[in-house]
């Protein structure tokens, strides 16, 4: 009688927690999808190579976007197609980590085509797992760069044609043609034999990175029953009978046994040398740290319409925080319309190191339009400060546990002659009310922002009006 106990790999979390009350043992993938099998192969390879603790996944847009629910490892979310660029930054800053770029065909071969080519050409010491199922599975079944000619999708209702959409792109062949990659293979997940071959390829790509051998690329042909509008069994049969004919399986390049381990040591200049190396001009600027509390930990959301200076105000706050010798982060977000569309930014200012730049519950909220008030009003922490443009909206937020300060910023900006300076009025109010913004630092920074005299004069007036509002509020 065997004493072996089969169980879930320790490379996974014990429970997959998506939302409260949901099944903690199942993934979000459709029945018959290949992602779950590939996840299992990767988790086992990480454990067997003793790499789980130093593994970092980069998950971009696609069906695998929720990989962080499953793998007991680090995870970074990347913009659509940008996983190789993010993976490059992680690997170069943490050379002993095992970085995995996990991407689908719509992500890697379409919008991310440039990113993957240059990462491969540089020979970045990462492992790329490329899931090729010939369709945009997550967003409704549109044509992908790998979709076969004649295939009907939501964006090719009459079938893909050579004249209009061209040939399916064979990414493994393209990557293998470059000099830098050390290992490129195409495998398939359909039956026991093909899954065993995929298992070996996954293990080799992970092992190559552990041994610092360079760039490894594994393309995995996989099923998408939902996107293909087939049953799991039908999709498996079609993958074997048809799809692999257009994407031949096998090793396209393997020089991993012929190359020496890479030297991944940091090659950084000393911090004191940086200003000279980049010819940074010297500034006579004194940091007034004595006016800043010993502990600062502020999380600020600025939100409004595009064109109101929302993102710019966030940049200014970050700049002033740096000049106060604080750790800062700034993340912008804006709608496609830009001017007139929605915009917001997250700003953190702290005496501690900042672990993540995203803000869920701000300590300070600056809202310049009603939609922003509706969206973020309830997220403000208890006793947090909310500044809102009372020229454009009323206060219908039913909260009595926060400090709400009306600022007629647009009205004052119009009186001064330029509507676009309303963000400086908010800056003045926040400076006067807070203990984490030093008034003298702000005053010394504004001339560096507004270098033309006429712009500086009107913005200094706007700043003063903001300070007046804060003084009146304090009284």
C-alpha cells in the first residue's frame, strides 16, 4: 500500500478567497480551460525548485488577471501587454527573485508585442509563460493575433481573412529567431502526453531562471471552450486535430546548457554621484524638517474633471513632500476624454517606506465635482478631511464623522481672472489646515513650478486666498 498522499501544491494558497461567501476551493476559470492545469504545473515547479518564497508573478489584463488569488507568491498587476517591462524592473531590482510573466495571446502578441520582443532581445533573466488559445477569452471572444484564418469571432463574424487580418502570428518562432533567449519551446495541454511535455517545459523554464541562465519562453497551446463555443471535450479534440497543425509543437531553441550563469549583481552609481552624472542643476533649497511632525502618514485622493488640474495638484503635493524629505508616491487615473472627462490621483506622503501606492481609504479627500464626491465620499477615514468645491456642488454627504470644508475655489479663481488656478486655492487651504505641509516649503516651491512672472503672481494670490480660508476655518 502506497504511503504517498496526493494534495494541493504548497505553491497555492490553502483557500482561494475572491469575495466573502464564495466557494474557497474553486477558481474563476471556465470548465475545460487550460489555465488551471498550467497553474498547477507552475506551482509544483516552484516548490520542487525551492523557489516559492522568492517567486513574483506579473499578471496583466486577461483571464489570468486574478492569479494573485491562487499562487502563494508575490504578484504585480501590469497594464495590458506591459508584463515584460514590469518583470524587467522587478528582476533588475530583485536579482535573486524568480520572476514569471504570465500572459495570454491577446495580451502578449497584440498590444504587448513590442514589450516581449525587447525583453527577449535584451535577454532578461525571466520566465515567460504564453497561453495561446487563439482568442480574447476574457472580453467576449474577439479575434486575437493567433486566431486561425477562417475562424469566426465577435470581431470577425465572417471569419478571419488573409487580405483583411493577415496570418496568425507564431510568437515562439519569432522569439527563437533572436540571439539572446536561451530556451524557447511550444507545448500543448490537451491529453496526458501533451500535459506531461508541458510539465517538463515549465520546470525547465523555472530551473533556468533559478540557475541564472537567462530568458526562457514557453508557449502553451490551450483550450477556451467558452470563447470557441464548444464543450470541453470538443475543444480538446479541436486543439489536437486542428490548432496544433498551425502551431507546431517542440523545442525551437535551447542553449541553456551552453551558457554560463549571468552576473545579476547591481550596477548602480552611488547616490551622491547621480546629480553629477545626469547634470542635475544645484538648487539652493533648505528643507524645513523642524516644522514637520516626526510621524507623517497621509493618503490623499484628488478627484474631479479633466482640465481642473487634478493630476497636477497631485504632482505638486508629491514634489513638496519630497522637499520635506518625506517618502511619496503619485498614481494618476483619467478617462479617455481627458479634458472634461473624469480624473483622479492617489498621493501618499509618509515618513515610513511606502509599500503600495494605491489608496482605499484616504485621510484627505479633495473633490472638485459631484461625481467624485459620490464616488469617494464614503471611503474617507473617520476624522478625515474633505475639501470640496462649493462653487460647483453642495454637501449632501450624510457623514458627521469627518471634517467637511467648503472651498469656493472656482468662484475665487474666476474673481482672480483664471479658472484654472482653482487647484492652487485647494493647495493653500490644505497647507493652512495640515501639519504635514510646511508653508515656507510650499512658497519656495511655487516659483520653481511657475517660472513665468505673470503666472507666479496670480498663483501666489490664489495660494494666499486658500490660506485665508484655512485661517477663517480655524477661527
